[in-house]
C-alpha cells in the first residue's frame, strides 16, 4: 500500500463506488501499517454524498452529516493546524 501520510476515510453504507466491504479492506490494510495514522468509518443508513446532500427535516441524516463534519474538522485540526 502506498499510503505514507495520515488518512481519514468516511464512507456511506450505500455507495456503489466504495461499498462498506471495500472500506473494510482499506481499514484492514491500513491497520497493518501502524506507523500510519488512519481512520476509517462507515456511516449506517446513508448513501454517497450524505454529508452535503441531506434533507434538513431528516433528523438521522442531519445527525450523520454533523458527525461526519466533526470527524473531518477533528482530522484537519490534528494534522493541518
């Protein structure tokens, strides 16, 4: 695996390009390289693009998007600040 820098992967349960099974493979490969700080998370009940395209009146969708936004911001603060 060519990953040499910290990486965060936030995935959707319904995603044809990066299905959860593929993300699990990414996670296993990244965990095999403990020198690389990696974070892989699959959000249940959402589809590709959920963190930017969701219905404001869907409480679960809003919660998932907010959680993904927090995860992204935490990563940026940790590695880019």
